[in-house]
C-alpha cells in the first residue's frame, strides 16, 4: 500500500528473491532494501519478471509471454507525535494474450497484445497520534497517479475480411483524504473525515475493417473514437461508537456523496466522415447510512448485526467511452444511474488463542445494477 507501507526500525536490512519457471522459461526477481537513521526511515523496492510462451505436452502456447518491472521508494520523518512521508511507485507491463475462440473455424489469425500498461504514483502522507485529550489520531494523504495503456488487436477471418483495432488511453487521478479519530463523547469514539478524487481519462481508439472481395481492390472501412472526460467525487463521513454497557457496542455512521461527471470533448469518425456527438454532464448527490450492533457473550464469542447502504457511481468507461476489440463495439451509456444497495447481515465469531471461526448470513437488495447488454449493431457495414 503506497500510503501506509513504511521503512524499517533497524539501521539497514534487505532481502533478495529469485524464482525460475521452467514451463515458460521465465523468472521473477525482487530486491528490498530499507533502514532508519535517527528520525528518518526509508525503503527501496525493485522487481522484474519475464515469462515466455507457456510449454505444454502438446507444445508451446503462443503468444502467452509478458514482461513486468516495478520500482518504489519511501522516505519518512518522525517528529514527536507527528509522522511525515513521501512515496513513489512505478509499475510497467507488456503482454501478449492467447485468444479464446468460440468458433475456431471462423478465424485464420487472431493477435491481441498490450504493448504498454504503465502506472506511476506519487503521494504525501501525514499522521499525528494522541495530539491532545480530544484528538486521538489525525491522518492526511494526497496523491497523483497516471496510467498509460496501449492495446492492439488484429483479426483475420477465413472468409477474407481483416479487422485491425488499436487503443491508446491516458488516465490521470489525484486525490485527498483527511480523517480524525476524536474523543468527543465519554460513551465512545468519533471518526470524521473527507475524501476528494478527480479522475480524467483521454482515449483515442481506432478500427479498420478490410473487405477483400469488394471491387476494385477491396474496401477499407475505418472508424475512430476520441473521448476526453472527467469525474469529480467529494464525500464527507462520520462514525460514532456508543458503548452500551460492558458487553454491547453500537456503531452508527453516515456518508454524504456529491459527484460530477462531464465530457470535455468527444469525436466519432466513420468512413472518414465526422459524426455528430453530443456532450453530456451529470451530477448526483447521495446520503448513505450504516448501523451495527456487537454483543460479547463471553471472552471468546461475539454476535453481531449490521445494516448498511451501498453506492457505486458509473465509471467514465461505462458512461461515455466507446471501446473496440475483437470486432465488437462496446459503447457507454450516458443515461446510466448509480448502483444502489441495502445490505443486512447477522453474524457470529468464536476466537481463541489457537482458533478463529466466523459465520454470517446476509441479504442484499440491489437497484440499477450496471451490466453489458447486446444492442443493434449501428456500426455494421
């Protein structure tokens, strides 16, 4: 976890691991070095992996190879009751994927590769412990993250047509979180906090269908989609613990959401002709509540009951974007509503020094569930 993973308490320590995979002629290596000097702690981690085409009794399965590497760093500083940290993380992936054919006799060739799937993340973190009689803990973090993706797909049909698809995505996300654990009431602790996230996505996707038997020398049918959109989410929450005697604890919570989603730009091209695309903006506000009761029957056995509400706003891909892969066009739906749910649970836990057993029954009521549905092919030739 880039926000919470810290350095060492020793002056210096580290580890190196290496693993080989005979089935893929591959390997996985990692190195971890960490230490501390006075009030400063630090950590450096690096890893690299490669796997070739997988070997089976029937021969190599091609293409199934991939390469990844990862690098991360952490520097922390402690000053009395306060802790500050800076963190960075980088992850890169390049992979080829073996296609799955529902009707193998239909294709003479099928290539699918991910030349780039890279992530970079930078964060700052603060924590204060027991600042005074009212403030037991304060935590704050900010981060900035970028994700770059490329996707290539080529399909060759035995009947002659060839489809080439390509996609390039750039996603940027920044976020902020502040939380305080407070001792405001004598009957239990209080947790308050806010969260903010700003997520942008720019995609440029293209497809070309080549039909060889169209005169005079075949027909190319190009399509292109460009989208630039964002989602901005803010939430504030509170949770109150109430101690109802020595064995019973009540938890009450609430969270308020406000979400804005908007297309900055959208372009669609078919047969080299720009198509009319209307831009959309959406907003939503929601309050969610939760209630939980825990009763301790004895030192080892507790029972619990929980009721809560769930909420999931559609992603940028689900709302606005158009994706082309495998000859299929997946279009977002600007009219999607957030998924909502109500959850009720009854459970019990038995926990000793040697064993732990947990059992629960629950029921979920869902509304406006988001899924893909097949519609008329408006991009057919």
